[in-house]
C-alpha cells in the first residue's frame, strides 16, 4: 500500500528515477515475500516426514556420510502440510551413495534454517536464504529410504552430466594432492579442496581463480568467440555476419560451462553479463562498457534481488568496474603485460575496502601472487582442464593425459603460492571498520587510480585513513567485557579487559574441515581487532569444549594455557588449572576456583574461573555437575556470588543444584546450548530453578552471542547479537 502510494506520487510528478527506485523496492519486497513463504515454519521440535524428490547437487563427502541439496516433489507422510521446494540434507551413513540427478524416497527429520549468530561470523541463515533453501535436516535410518530412479533412466540433465564428469575426474585423479583444485577449476566442485589449500588461496588472494566465477566464464566465452570468428573467416561463411555467429557460439559455450558449475549464483551473474554483451553484438548495438555493466547489473538484480546479500556480487561487479575504469579512456596503448600489471594493481587496491568490510583481511601478496596465478591458473589451466574432462568419456587416454598435464602444472605452481602464503607479512588483518568509512575508502581508491591529469589525487590517501586506523573501543580500567559466543552445542567465551584477552573453551570440532575455533572464535577476535590471546583456558577434554583449540593455537600467539587435560594439547606449554591460581589484568581479578580434586567423572574436572571487576563479576563453570558444585559450595560458600553465571553443563538436569544457585545468586544466567539439540538442553526443571531466583535467563540458541559489559562504575549491560542484528530472514 505504502509503495503504491509512493509510486503514484512519483509518476504524478514525473520523477522517473524515483519511480524506478520504488518499483525496485516493490520487486525486491515481493521476491523476498515469496522466498520467505517457501521456508519451513518455526517449531520447537524437528519435523519428521517421508518425501520424494531429486538430488540437486553432487553430494559432499563428510567424515561420516554425505550432504546434499534435495528438491522436494512430493510429501508422502504426513499427508497434510507443506514443505519447502529445496532442503539441505545430511545422511550419516557411509554406505549411502546418492548421485546428483537421481530420484529418491527418504525419511527425514527437518528443522527451519538456523545458523550460529556471532559478531564477525559467517551468516549461514543469510546464505541459506539466498540459496533458496527452506529447511535443513538429516536422513533417518529407515527401510523406506530407496532410490527410485537413476539419472540415466530419463533425459539427461545438467545435474546427471555434472555428476558423470565429477565421477570421471575423481577416478582419473585418484590419490592426487591437487585433485580438489583441478575439480574446482573444471566444474566449480570445491568440496574436495583441503583446508590447508584454502588457507593458501585466502592468504594469497587467489581464491577467485579456483572457484568458477565471472572471469572463468568470460575467458571461455572470449576464447570461443575469437575461435568461432576466425573459423568463419577461414571457411568463408558469408551468409551470416561472423560476429553474430561468434557471439551465439560464445554464449552457448558459457551456458555449458555454467551448467558444469551447476548454475551457481556467481555463474548466473556472469551468464547474465555475457548474455548482455553478446546480445549487443547480435543486435549490432554499440558496446559501451559502462552501459553493458549497468544493463548487466540491472538484469542481475531483476533476476535475483537477493544477489546483493552475497559478497561475491559486490566483488565481481566491483572488479569489472575497476578494470573498465583503469583501462578505458587512457592515452597511449598498453602492452599485454602492462595491462595485466595495471589491472592487478587496480583490483588489489580498489577491492581492498570490500575485503576489509566482508572478511576483515586483505592479502598483501595478492598482486604478486596473481602475476603468476592469473596467466597460469586463469589462462592456461582452465582450457587444459576442460579439454581433459570433455575428452575422458570419448578418448580416455587423451583426456587422462591432459589432466596429468594440468596436475603437473599445479604441482609446479603451488609451492610458490605456499611460500608467499607463509610469509608473516602476506596478510593484513584489521578490525571491522564502521560502515561510514567504507564509502570514503572506495572514493579514495578511485581518486588514487584516476588518470594522472586529475588534480589532488593524493587526497585519496587521506580518505583511506579512517578505515585503516580505526580501532574498536576497549573496556576502561577495572571493567571487562564477557562475550558468550554461539557455537551450537558447546562452549566458547571471551573475556576482554583494557589490554588483555582471555578465551575460555573453544567449542567443538565437527570433522576434519570445520571447527569452532576458525569458524566462530577467530572471526570474532579479528573483527574486534584482537591478534593476541593472553590466556587460553580449556576446561576439560570433551570435544564441544576443546575442539577448536588447535585452530586458535595455530593462528594466534597465546601467552599461557590452562587446562585440566594438558595431554590433549601435546606440543603446547599448557599448565594444569587448579584452585588458587590468581592474576590481575587492568584492575580486573581472575581467580581459578576449581577443580578442587581429581574426579572419575571428566565433567567434574572442569576448570572453573571467576572474573571480578569493579562493577560486577562472572562465574564460568564449564561442565561441572552436582558433585563438583557441592565441593565448590563447601569450599567457597558466599565467595561464589556472581552477577553473571555461565550455566553449568549447558543446563543439564545433572547440574545447577539449588544449593549451588543459592550461593551464586546470579542476576543473569547465560546458557550455551545448541538449537533443538538432541540432549534437550536446557531442561525445564533447571530453568524453573533460575526463575525462582528471579534471574534473567538467556540462551545462545535463541539469542545468538551474548555480550555483557561489566563497567567500572557499577553498571552492568547485556546485549544479544540476534536482537541487535535482526534481519527479515531470521525467525
């Protein structure tokens, strides 16, 4: 209604630009409304269903089982209700072998899309929303689970073709350390790239060359365009204009390559841009770079308004705009190497503000690394990999030979990238700047990259200063900030004083590729401008508390480590935590209260830490249970009293005894628990005990990260990440 009135006003006053803006808002609103309507309704428990549909993606191999996107076509049980059209499923069965394009009947357990919500962390809910995934879940063990059709039983689709290419590549590259890189270059399948290889790519700023993006598709389109145009001239094709034939051939080649990449969102954007450019050639329109870019931008946001939520949207269009700005309208003709150098410099500098905003890190070796990687990986390897993959089914020996050539080129190139990545100065990490500093930095980079005739280009450096020097605020002396991070079913907390940082527990490790240390804690510390940990406390050896420790120890300098299980951190100088250890930082006292004695129960051996500032105190209890709580009450009594209590053992009924809670008497009870966790934490009886004490209960499963600022003058303020950063796609 409001948008309709605004549109009528704009049209009545002939405000074309304003009317277009209002129409854009209406389109984006309607698109989002439809997407939201396809999501699974919020529920307090998982929903069970028997469904039929198609495997949409090549299953990703996990440590135990596979994960894939599934297109729901029919809901068999229960008959009532609706399900989203696209769901993301995990199948924890090593014998399960679904393939892309196959139809299956599966008994599943589903829940609404939900991700961890933390400052600086990856917004998984936003990603699921942008991908059109309306629910996540897992396949239950059942006799109902069976394959209904293979991809070969009906007309081949892009999905079955892509799965076949993947299987052939896997067989041809079996045992190769760079097999994942070759698959990514060939078809955008990135799941087989090792975490160590991803780290090298990130630190050298060469990720864009591995994941199929606009540059890859543009390269293939340009290669086919000039090949087709030359062929028309060679064979004397006169009936149709050669540029039109070449443009159509280039478009079809780009379409096939995008299909090989499963029409991922970055390839969709690139396809639209190529369609605009090739369409201009077919229609014999003048190819003006700004007009082509603007038309492609309009087409992308009309096709998918949610594309603006993805960093790749800004990086890809930003890169193309920077290249056009750098090369167009300049006096003199540049050689190929001069153009490459200028593009390298322009994109490295021009995209730095975006990288700082989205990832809080900028690769300093990126220009040097790309000088090698762009010609080798971006120009040579992609055609070789594609030719090898296409020849495998018809000429296996030739295809395998080309893939071995690609493998060898990578094996020669990779050590150079590893060496660059290993340099201590290879990457600049910086706290997340305020949003207002980013437009200033972008304007500054454009001014620096402007032609030499533009006056006062040096002012561009001045505009960069706010983003470079900005630092987040720190608690004053005598105060501390405690952040209980959302790590699902686990525990990780960060206590910050004026000049010191303590990390208490590190969440879980979920397979070889993922742990909460690098997925949650490191991004939080980076966005806060923290690059050193003064103390790391690992309370005990359970995976949901120690799982991310090694990631932190590998990426941060850590001054000291306290733990009840030093043997689990072999190779690091860890001290055993025990009652009586004390220290003071910036007027804030830290005291280890436990463990008081060795227990047969691992949970009761947890380190227990109390933090006391001028304005209040906090008690971190890890997974202690009744026996340990009783010993603490007997030893300390009223000294346990704390304003903030991180609830023992995630709210288990084996903890939070009434005697213990009466001594602590917290104002705030913070529960580190996973959303719809299988243990049923926190238990209702435990919640009732806290309510009887009139304590404010907050749960990371519902609130996301919880931050408490215990001030120096007695004030105590709490805020939750979900409340502070709510978006319309969140529940």
